């Protein structure tokens, strides 16, 4: 989940992310990917939250 966090927080550029995912996905069994994605998304960790409005925006 570290690389997902890095991408979400824009700490990793697109070229490095593509390289990482290409290598990782080639070597990872499909069942493991399904489980990892399901768990990562089920936690709500990457759920979008409404942005707070500043007092000047009304």
C-alpha cells in the first residue's frame, strides 16, 4: 500500500509509478491483487472527503 499512498499524495511521478506497477503486476498472482485492492478500498482510507470552505468563500 506504500506505493498507492505515494501516488495519492503525489510523492511519486507518473513514470516511476508505471515502472513500479508494471513490474509488480507481472509478478503478482491475480488472487493476491484482488484481495489487496478489495482490502485497501474497503477500509475507506482513500475515500474522498468534502473540502472545507474558507470563511471568504461563503
